C-alpha cells in the first residue's frame, strides 16, 4: 500500500516540499505579525523616540503583507501537486485495469464501478493538499516553536511541547479511534437508508396497488432516523476533537503566560518582550488546527484505498515469441473449448468446437446466459479458456503477439463504446493511417455516409457524452464502419444489428452484403432470425453446451430448442413492421 | 444566499436558529473576556509590576473563557448538525408525500435515478449550508458589530479602519469570483472534456482491447491529465486571488491597526492596555469574514439543493385521482366500459389517449396490443386510479370509477406489472404483502405460480430475504413472484403486462401456462406481446398513438 504511494509521490515531492515551505512561511508570518505588533505596542508604551519604533513598524508591515502571499503560493503549489498526483494515479489504475479480460471490464462498466473508481481516484488526489502538506508544516513548526521557546526558558518549551502533543496527536488519535466504529456503522445505515428510499420511489406502483405505502413510509422514517443517528455519532468524534483541541491550545497559552509573568517578575525577561512572547505562543498553535479536519479526510482516504486495492497490481509486459505474418487463407480452429466461472466453478462453456475460414459464416443463438458472449470473447483472444485449443493457422492463438493477433480478428462487442472524440477519430481507431476517402467508403458500406454528410461538421463531429449528434442505430452502424475499415479476414460480431430497423439490418446481413463476404469468415451472435437463412451453420448454445448445430432447415426439422425459440420469436408482435409505421 | 423553501424550513426551526444566535453571542463574550484579561495580565506584569499572585483573577477568568469557547464551538457544531438533520428529514418527508400525492404515474421509470439522488446524496448541500455556512453566518451577525462598538468606545481611528476594510472583503471576493468564473466558463468545455476523458477511456476499455489499442492509452491518459493540470492551474491562479485579497485585507488591516495604535501610544493618546486590547480584537473581528468566505460555496451548495427540491415540489402536485366515498365491494368479475376517455400527461405533450371507447363484459379476456408509447400503460394507470381521465368516463359495473373509493377499488385488482418491484423482506412477505396470511395460503399461491420447487430448494425457503441487499433474482423469477402475488390476492379483475425477459422458450412457456391458470374466472386485461396470447383472448384492442384503431377477435388470415 505505502509502496504504491511511495512510487506515485516520488516525482512530486519537490512540489510538495515547496508548498509545505510556503505553508510554513505563512504560519510564521502570522506569528511574526502578532508578535512584532505586540512588541511595537510595548515599545511605544515606554514612549521612546519615534525612530526606535521604525524596525518594528517595518516588521509589522512585512509580515502583514507576506502572510497572504505565502498562503496563495501554498494553495497554488499544493493544487499543482494534487493534479500531478491525479495524473500519476490515473495512469497507475489504468495499467492495473488494462490487462483484465474484456468481459470482466464490460461487467465493471455495466455495474457503474468505473464511476466509483474515478471518484475514489479524485479523492486520493487531495492527499498532498489535505494531509501531507499540513502535516509537514505542522511538524516543522512544532520543532521550530519548541526550539525557539527553549531559547527563552526550557519550561516554556515544555509547556508548548506538551500542549501541541496533546492537541495534535493524542486528542485526534483518541477521537479517531472513537469515531471508527461510528464510521463503519454509518456506512451500514447509509445502505439501509438507500434501500428504504429505493422502495419508496421504485416500488411506488406495486405499493399503491397492494396498499403498503404506509408500511414503506414507516420503514423510511426509521431508516432516516437511523442514518441521522449514525451520522451524529461520527460527527461527534470530529466536533469533539475540535473543541478539545481548542481548549488545550488555550490552556497551554495560559500556562505559558503564567510562566512569562513569573519570568518578568523575577527579572529574567524584560517586560517589553512579554506581550510579544505571549502572542507568539498563542499564534503558533494555528498550524495544528487543520489536524482534526484531517481525521475526516483520513477516513475518506482509507475507504477509497480499500476499494481501489481490490484491483490487481499492474502486470509486467509479457514477452512474445515473434511470429512472421501468417500466409492467407487465415483459419481459426477452436477445439473442445471449456470455461468456468471463477467464483462458483460452474461451466460457462462446455466442449465447444468450431472452425472459421474465408467464406464460412456461422451464427450462434441461444437463450440469454447460454455463454454466447463468452465464446466470442474467447475466440477474439480477450479471455483464455480453461480447457481446449485455439489455433490460428496452426499456431496457438495466445502465442501470437497481441497486435498481430488483432490484425486478423475484427471484433464488434455487444456494447462497443464510442469515445468522446470526433467521428473520424473513432473510425481511425481501427486503422490510424486511413484517408478521409477510406473513412467515407466504410461509412457508405453501412449506409451511414448520407446521414453524416448532413451533419454540419461531418467527419469532425464530436460525439459527446450526452449522445447528441447520432441516434442509437447510427452509433451502432458507426461501430460496424469501424470494423469494415479494419478489413480483417475473420469477423466476430456480437448482436451487430441490435436496435437497427429490420430493413437496414437485413441489408447489412444479406448474403454477399458488407458483413457476409466470400473472402471473410464470420461468427455472428444474433437474435436476428431473418439473417439465419444466409448462414452456413448455426450453433445453438444452452447452458454452455452446443445442443444443436446445422443449417436453418436442419434445425427446424430437429424440433428441439432451436425450433421452440424460433416459434417463440415468431409469436411476438413486431411493431416495427410497416403496418404500424404507416399510420404515423 | 436566500431561497424561499430553505427559508421556510429554517423558520420552522426557530428554536435551533435562536440557539445558534445565543451560542454566537456567548462565544463573542468569551472572546472579549479573553482579550481583555490577556491585555490586563500583560499590562499588569509589564507596566504595573504585578506578580503572578496579583493577576490570579484574570487568569481564572481567562480559563473560564477558554472553557466557554470550547463549549460554544462544540454547541455551534451540534446546533448546525441538528438544524441540518431536521431540515433534511422534513424535506425528505415532503418529497415522499408529494410523490405519494402525485401518484405512481408522476414517477416514470427513467426519472427514478434522479429522485433517488435528490432524496439521498442531493441533501448533502443542506448539510453544508447548515453545518458550515449558517453556523459561520451566526457569528458574523454578532461578532463584528459588538467588536466595532467596543473599539469605537476606545479609539475612533482603529474603529474606522475596521469599518472600512470589512465591507471591502465581500466586495473584492465577488469581483474576483466573477472574473474567475469568466475564465472558467471560457475553458469549461476543455476542462469538462479533460476531466471526463479518464472515465470515458475506462468505460470504453473493453472496446479498446478489442481493437488492440488499449496499451498505448496509458500515454494518452498521462498527456491529457497533464493538459488538465495546466488548464486547471490557469483557472486556479485567478480563483485563489479571492482568498489572497481576503487574507491581505485582514492581515494588512491588523498591521495598519497595530501601527496606528502604536503611534497613538507613543504620543500618549492611548493607554497600553487599551492598545493591546484593540490589537487582540482585530483578528477576531476579521475571523468570521474569513470563515464565511471559506464556506461561501457551502452556502451555494445548500441553495442549489433547495432549488432542485423546490422545483420538484412545485411541479403540479395535482392529485388527479378523486377519492370516491361510495361504500362498495366487488364480489364477482366486473364489466368495464370506457366512454370517450381522453388523457394527456401535460398540456405541452400530445394526448396519451384520445377518445377511447370500448367495453369489456364480466369475465371477458381482452388483449391490448400496440407499439410502445401507444397508450397501453396509460390505460392501465387509469384503471388503477393512478391518474384520472381529462374527459370521458370509465364505468365499472355501471358505476363511475371516479366515485369508487380508491383503496377498496385497488383491493379488487390483481396487478402484474412489466417490472414488478421486489421489496426488501422475505419471499413470504413479498407474496402476502402486508396482510397476515392464513397458514398455507402463501405456499398455495407460490405453488400456483410454479415457484414451489424453486423456493423449497433455497436454504431459507420462504424466509429467504430478497430485494435491495438480499438475494438477486432473475427477471423470470421476479415475474413469477408478481404472479404469486396476484394468486394470493385472488381479485376478480386482473391487469397483466406480458413483456418477456429473455428468449428462453422453456421459461416463457411455463409462465404462459401459469398465467392461463391465473386468468380463469376473472375479468382480464392483458398487454399482449405474444401473438398466441392475442389469439387466445376473447377480444383484441389495438392502440396506436393514443387512439383505438381496431377492436375485435383474432381472425387468422
């Protein structure tokens, strides 16, 4: 854990030290301002000639001005450090996520885990500003003030030393320990509360019909009260720490003041310095007030780090045996592929075999959860099977270097992502060297060129997060255009025409259409039943096993699962049909 | 920092607000006592030659003031927390009451996420407003005026310096704040892009991998994050200026007072103790301004949260269903008639249903078909009394639906929605729903829904906890539980949405059989997705764009 931060922080330390130095200077400027002001007044009270005051006056003005400037510099450099750390954190976490299999990554995206990780990374970036810099500044001023006061009298030094130790270390530690249980129960109560709110909002229909709104409301009231009680307990820890710290600072000041009075009385200290010393003691405690705020932040950091640590460490770059370009025709042979869920050990795929070569077009169908997407990602080399062989022209697929492997396999996943970049950038992901002409050509093939010509910025249209610019179907076709631009000999497609109107998907999946060419192999996971007639072979997957395989007429004659699915599919109303559109 | 709804809530918490004011006043008193005693002690030891023993009363008073300050600090936080808790609870209650009054039709599925946020994390802004902004605001109401009055009684010049510098603080902060906002809005698009890029890449990582382009992205992330740093810093350079002026004004104010008072002291126009007293009060005078400046955004966050809640609460809370009073109970399957019924969700949207007329005789099985958005669900919502027709009338056995008591009417309906909600609780509770079942009743309903075997193989059986935080269920299982609920209720009218979850023939055909059982001896309206369902219905009603386009029985061509 610490080792990770050590590497991440290593290049940032100079900025952090600079910021801590500025912070320290600002603290000293404040101490200086109050002490020299008090000295100025004490000196003036003795009514000397005006000239004797001039040094003190200059001092007051200097400190008055410098404090604000040092604070500004501290903030600026502190945030510079935070943003540098953010950059390093992002790269670090990207490197740990990148090697995970694509199917795993897709699960993360679907469960919205990435948003949480990004938020956690954003929390961690404040480590320098909210923890390291104030801690460093506090530590150095602690030493400085103890040493400085020892010059006057060791007892004064001792009072300050004990005061700061109590206020800065012991009290926060005690309250942190007290708060820990509270923070944990707060997380639980928060989950209860969320569940109660979800029921009251999402369940509103069922609750109204079954007359249980009153019951749900009671649950909500209880959950809300529970949440507030838990929040109160954790708040008490921080507030108590603040109040106790405040009192200790004041008490230490009183002790220091009493000692100073004794010193003046005994003649060990000139009276003119009394006020200055007293204010010096008072204002030196300033550096230690942010410590209680650190408590809360420490808890946030802890939670964020625990969540992020669940990720695997970054993977070392693997060395591949370099392979020569494979001679066409490219063939992909899968023999007895099996794959299990890592958690339960249940089979996702059981002994699946198939062969792809140019002109061979295979469809995979089956109920959801049958293992179709897993099969596709294994064939694409995104995920390793637990058993079985995968050979590309006789070579083990996993022994071929990733970039080369990728040049043979063209893949469109079910949830192909389009990035917040221009249409051209999104297309060139497939082939960075493609000319505008080639981009247009690929768009023509998926019947998208006309729609894009209508856009004011055409190929340079930015695809924003709000999805403006292109409709869902157009975005899907853009993914297909990207695939065609790559021109791979083997295409692996997961529901490529989902959400497209039947006419268009029919044209895309027609025999000798853009996706079913005789010089390419195709594996198609689909619910597009009209497309099946054009396929050479259909694999019916059920619970990971191929239960039926053959051409469309063969399968319908078998009267098995495929036949039932076919009937169920054709028993559904198709409201996209012409008759429903005409009345519009 | 004023917002009507927030103000209304604060007014109803008058005692806590008064408490804040009292605590601030007490805190002010402690500060004054402390500063006074401090000045008196230094003066006594320095100029009057007093020993520690002679100054004991001042030390005692200072210790008391120190305790008082710690206490007020704690009390201030406590009051802020209680204020926030009370207001959050009240606002949450208001939102839920509003939702309940407006009815389920006002909570479309696509908006539930937004609502959950508003009731949950959306309230954080209220915490900030009460806990950080208001607590500091109560100090600023008390401390600066009192300090000014005290300094005024000692020295005009010092008072004048304080009086002039104080208003400059908010002035400069606002001016610089606006400047920073301008710079930020100029860079907003770029900053948003750079800030969001990382998440975009992560979400698209599976795609990048598929293209073999993922490894090089680490470099792109590093490059863009660096760009984010430089452009963020260019905004922060200005944004931090407002804090700079704030600090500058307060420290320079203190410095100027020190020099001015020092010179007066030199010329004998002021006593040392008074001069030191003023010097000690000066930073305390400025402190509330500094704190309020630091928590300015907390105030904004609260106002923002309150505004969003206000917008929700204001939005037409018309309870469109009319609660009838007739004493009435349905014993047998009812006949239903729609007479020229129209409904629109709002004036600026096309009507969801237009002049719909049809009738269903007692015990008839009717299938509703039509593309999504054609008005099928609206028709169900009308029958469930979630909404009320704009014009026309719905008759149940000849009685107008609006004259029937809502709860009793709903008790006569078994409803199987498209997305049944599973509540946090046991399977048993989710089937029996609030009523106390007689022994074997739940088991019977589950058995008729075809859930028996599945439930019995669960370790906790009928006591298995489902819903949020409980066992996850597949779409098919959830559907069967909704069907079990309908069997359990055994009502004479059945409203059923047939939507399919997965293309799994075994599961779908089994559910189909169970539903056929459920339909017996009831008046049934089913939103049909399957042709066979429509075929087996007594009658089909086809809707399109809110209009009834065809009604009749299935005629195979």
